[in-house]
């Protein structure tokens, strides 16, 4: 691996990290705005709990999973709702998927939601596991602060600040870089991220709008990136100081930026070596290796942390593993949401993992036999 490869992987890591962080900022905003209303609906009955928990679990990143785990440990929701949320949740990897393979990510989210609701309701119906009793709604504290400076009075207290300035500068630089081919699909270099195997994924060829006189091109990927970054730019520009400080900076940037950057760089380096190891295509293409690969992605799925699962996503994006393997891993993993559950209720965590493993194994074997 030469210095050019390292520089290229580093640049791809920056792109991925920026996109994921911006997605997290948008998710943070919507979570603050709607969480209180959803929790009110959840208190009606167990069926509503499962349905809403599955929806909250689908929120990309750790927010949804953490929320339901906290509600479960505070005895606000039952085991069926917890199971539904942790089946639907596929951690920070969801942010990567929606950024780079949005159609496949939507398919996975839809399938996970259906599976989550079915098994959440089934667990409640069978009453195998002890269900929590709903308690006073005041027991759980919610963030309901206003995120944007809508009123004249709030605008009087608007403070730009150096943290907001840094965020705005980075987003503006990202937007400027979008039409330059530095961000997105490149025709000149083989990209770790954007060169998908068409035989595996049945992708259609991307149609680009060429602007030869300007020296750049804008394709579908760049348009999506532009929409996301523009929305985040407006959010950062209009948000009140508390939201910028507590939510965007202290939560998203300080807790996630470095972790996402390092994990992404590490995984991309591994993928680079895998793709440049000549026998690897033969190994992945061997029919007998399918079961081994499935067990491999399921083994990774047991890890209660976001990051390691990226290797499964990137292998899928290169066409080295089928969709069913990615789906099985998504069913079994829940990102960081499992960590607080291990601390509060190890028995519940083990029960959740056993149920999810059975479901994921069934899905993976079905995909292996049917061929999807």
C-alpha cells in the first residue's frame, strides 16, 4: 500500500465522516422536536408501544435505541417494545447506508420494521418474558427545548460563537467541494465506496449532468449530498445557542466525530487489503464459503458497538457478500444501544440477542438457499 492509496483512503474517510455527522445533526433536530409526542402515544397500550418503539428504533444512529432502552429500564415500556426497537435499530451503520446506498437502506429499514413489529407483538402475546409495568410519565425526562430561533425575543439572544463558526465553515467547504469530483463518484479512480458490483447489486448506470465548460460534473450522489449539506447549513445557522452547544457540538461532534473517523479509516484500510489480495474473489465466490461468510457477519453482529459492522456494509458495496448477509447483520446488531442494556439488565440483553440471532440466521440461510 503506497502513499497515494493512504491519501485516497484518508480523503474518502473525510467524505464519509462529514456526511454521517451531518445526517446525525438532522436526526438530532427531529428527535428533539417529535420525541415527546411519540412517548405520549406509547402509553396507550402494548400494541402501540411495539409499533412506536419499532419506529423509534429505525432512527439512524444511537438515539432511537438508547431512547427505548432507557424507557425499558425505567419500566415505561415492556420487553416486546424493547425487542421491536432493537430489531429495527441498526446503529450508526444506518447513517452510512442512507448516505451511500439509500434505496437498499430503505429496503432494509422496511424489512426490519415488519420483522420488529411481528416479533414484538408475538413476544407480548406469548407473555414468555416478564413485561415492565407502565409508570408515571414524569419519571422520564425529555428534551423539549426549541431548536430554532423563531421569535424576535429568541433572536435577541442569538449568539454566533466560535463553535457555530467552525461548523458553518466546514459545511460551506464541503458544499464547495461537491461539484469538483472530490466528493462522490469519480471516473478516473476506483473508489472503495462508489464502485459497486453490478452483477451482485443490479445497479443501473448513474446518469451525470456534464458541464464541460465549467470543468465539473454533478450526478445523483452529489445532488443528495448537496441537499443534505444545505439543510444542515440552515439548521446550524438558525439554531439557538443551546441546541448548537448541547446537541450539535457536545453530543454529535465531541462524542461521535473522532470515533466515526477512526473506525471508517480503519475499515477502509482493511477493505483495501482485502480487495488487493488476489485469491479473495475466489474465496468469496466459492459456493461453499456462503455459510462461512454468513456466520462471519453474524459473529460481527453480536458486537454491541457501532463501527465493526462497517466491514459488512463495505463488503456488500463491493459486491463480495449478498444482500441477505447485510440484512442478517442488520437484524442482529443494534449499534451502541446494547451497552446500557448490558449494564442495566444483562439477562434482557442475552434474551434479545438469542431471539435476534435465530431470526437473522433464518433470514441469512433463506438468502443463501434462494439466492438474494
